[in-house]
């Protein structure tokens, strides 16, 4: 309506806004000229009504009802020409329009309605033509990206460039796969990302149920799916309008990503991006793919060719970088120390170790390595998690991921340390590490745990921890209560609440296995 008032054809009528503000933001789909008192039944919504009011009701009550009918029909705005029938606008019309949030404009000078109609319709058609042209350009751009086999992170980058707004690609577990976000807002945006994302999804669903479109400050969310398979979501943060429509642009990006997933077949490109991000976190560096990561590791003095590689997480005591490499050298190897992985209680350190192919890294060697890492007073409380031996950078990153998954468990060990966890002894952890990026595994975890996650996030609860403690001590709920640092009565109350929320019997073996798998998938993401 603001744009309509600004048109030269309308300005010649000396328009005066009687009801404006937010009402002028209403979008005009078409212009309708009528003086009929029954015009409301002829409207489809989104029209602007241009009238002299010559056949409007004369009684104040009927006038109020007439304005209400126009608002109910979805009228965008009412423009009344004074002079032909009305010398001034009845107060009841102004009051009713203000109550219903209906834009009301009067014209103080006579106009040719046909001139106004031509001007408004020309503006509408031009806008639609521009939108169609812009959509064709966007479609061609992202089709070209698909044909060139562009990776997911580059498609996300192109989306951010096109929309002029931050873009995030997440999987079904609400984990960020790729993002194009200004560095200045990364920390704020990605802190408690899951909570932010879940809240945005919930608001989006509520708007969809009510038939309300996303506002300027809302996150725009589009699913990435094809052939009945959904892999994740594209999220556009608030940004400027686009001629093609922000939703249409984001949908084209989602189509390009979905086609890429179908073309990948068994090769999971999103998992590769996740591994690259793991290297970024491990060494606090940024690389252009796995090849760049391998070059950076070798340049840092970590042999990869002809070497046996192990991922480790040492928790319970601080470790100096120099001491880690010295302990590895004693085994004829080298080691690089990274930061603490997400989800592991500090102090903790991630390590990537390279040993000669003929070196033995059995339990005794691991214990000796750990004793060389930490002070004697700290040895008893140290836990070391070791991934399987690997060859090549891809397998090495998988080994690091296994170690992180093992370290993410929150079971508290008793007795003297160091405590050793090996991926070889945890076949279910190996399975989760191998499949955790598969959309079906993520969907399983989300489906099983969603009620508990929602409860814990909204109330700062501990139901996931209680469930993990119970599964870690099957058949011994006294020990499970102790591991949770809860009294038996409180622990049993938590278990009853979990069973109620899940609608499941926690004594059932198959249910326990399914929940254990879902928890491992979640913990493997460091959450």
C-alpha cells in the first residue's frame, strides 16, 4: 500500500492516510473498483478497493459492518475519493478501519480511476515479471552447480552470496554440516546451536499451521529431500529481500544439495565435510579438503605414508603439547595434540598419533604412553580412549572420531587408573562411528530421544544422563543411581518419568538396545 500511495497517478489525487502505520505494509495483489455495498463477497483477498462510496450503507452500524466484511475478505486497503458522494469520511469508517488494521486512504482531488488502475496493475505485473526472470536466473545458476558436481559447502557459499545472508546446512540430528556465516557472529550463533535450531523449527511449524508466512526477523527453513528421503535442512538467517523470493532461492539450493546426495550414492559427502571440520577443531586450522588437511599434518611433522595412525582422547589431567610428542617419540612415533573435544569434561586433549607400521600399540604400550604424558599424581584419574589403528588421513580421522565417541560417555569409573577404553572392545561404538552420518541413524536417534531432549532443554533436566547411567549398569539400578549421583528414590522417579515420556518399558531388552544406540549417536556429536 505504501508503494501504491507513492505512484504518480495516485499522488495527483492528493492522498491523505487516515489509517496507516503497519496497515500500509499490506501487499496489494490487484486493484478493484466498486461502489457496491456487497463488494466484499466478490473479493478473493489481497485486493485494493478504489471507491467513491456512492452506494455504501447510510446507517453507522451498517457502515461498521461493511468495513468489517471488507477486512474479513482480506482487503489490502481502501482508497475513498471525496467529493462525488462524501465530503468527509464518516468517523465510524475511520474507527472500524483502525480497529481491524485496514489501511484507509482518502483522495482530495478527483482522479480518472482507469489511470490509477493501469498504474497499479502495471506495477504489479512488472514486479511479477521481474520475479519470474530472477527465478529463472537462480534456477540456471544452481542447475549449473549441480552439473559441475559442486560440493555441499560451495553450494551453501553460493546461497549466502545470492541471498546476502548467513546460510546454515544441518543434518537431521541438528548438527551443522556446512555454514557460510560472518566470523563475528559464529560464536554467538553456534553456541547452543541445537537449542536455537529446535526453537526455530518449532516456530516455523507453528507459523505453517496458522498459515502465516515468515517475518523479516524469522529464520527461513527449507528441507533437503528427494525421492522420499530427507537428509537435513537449509536455514537462511534474516537478510534483504530477493527479487525471486528468499524461499524460492533457498528451495533451489535445497534441490541442488538433494541431487548431489543422490549422485553421491554410497559416498557420503556430508560425512567428508564433517571429517574436515573435525580436523579443523583438532588442530585449530582451516583446510581446503582432506588433501589439504593431510598436507598440513605432514608439514607439522606427523608422518602419514606407511604409518599406523591412532586417534586418542586423554581426559582427567592436563597435557603439554611437547610432552605428548616426547612420549610418542619414545615409541618411535610422533603425536599432535589438539583441543578438548566437545562433550568431554575438561581437562581433556585430543591426540593424533603416528607410529611405524611395525610398532605395537597394545594395552601395555598405551598405559606406558599415558604414564609418560601426565604427572604421577594424576595417573590414577586419567582415562584414555583409543580409536582403531588406521592407514591414510580418512581412516585416521575416523579413528579420532571413534576416540571422541568413546570419551563422550559419562560413566564414572572406580578404582585406580589409568582407565583404558579401546574401540576394538566396543563394537557398538564402531558401528555408530561408521554410520553416525547416515540419515536413517540420525532419524532413529531423534525419534527415540526427542521427548527426553525436549524435556531436558526446556527444564535444564538430566533425563538423558539418568538414562545413560541406567543403560551402563543394566540390572543394577542401585549402581546406576550412584553413577547419577542421585538417591535411589529420586533415580526411580526419573526412570518412571522417562518411561512415561517415551511410552516404553525400560526393562525390555530390545528397547534398551535401541535407546543405547540412539544415545551413542547423540553422544558422538559431543552433546
